[in-house]
């Protein structure tokens, strides 16, 4: 009698667990065509330095090495900057939320300098380019998932005031 009651209660608990599991929803992070490895390549956070010239490039986790797509974007920026010699820019370096504040500030600076150096190799004077790192302090996506982190690992080229 007691064993039967224990088995019945155990069965009901397991059944309830299965039912609750079946009803649970999970939010899937769609990587689709917006990701290449762990680098964001979508366009929903990109603004424009000028018509047809994206303002930002994205980086892999813990990296400041420019991707092929990043170099293409920076070449467009350099072409526009050479045509507009009176414009100076600030290259902002950013990181995702993971890591210490100090680490992310240093990483953001390396990213901004990588973009600056690449612009300079395409004929933009270094005197027209300032660099600043915001580390993880200015995310464009406040989520805490791989897609959000990839949007935040970036450098952004903005016109200087």
C-alpha cells in the first residue's frame, strides 16, 4: 500500500516534469547570415560615416585583428576620407561585457588603433585620426548572449567635432 502510493507519487512528479519541460520555451540565438564564426557581420547596428560608407567594423572574441570584411569597410572609409581632406575622425574602440574593465579598455584601444593604422596605410594622415577606447561601457546591444557580444566587439569611425 505505502509502496504503491510512493510509486504513484513518483510517477506523477515525473509526468509533471515532462509536461513542464514540453511547455518550456527557449530563446534561440539565430546566427544565420549575421555571423561569420564569432564575428558579427549583420547590418542592424551599422550606421554610416557617409553615404554608402559603413561606420563600424567588427572583431572576433579577444582579438584586434581586422577581418577581410573589416578591411573592405575601412578601405571605403579611407577612400571617402581622402576625398574629404577637411574631415577629421575619431575611431572608438569597444568590447563586449565579458572581462574586466581594464582588460576591455586596453582591448578597445588595440581595436581602434588597428582601424587607425589600416586607414593610414590607405593614405589618411594620422593627424586626422584620434583614438579613444570605451571598453565595455557603451554597448549597442545590452543582451548577454553571443549575438549581442559580437555586435559590441567593434570599432566605430565618427566625425570629430
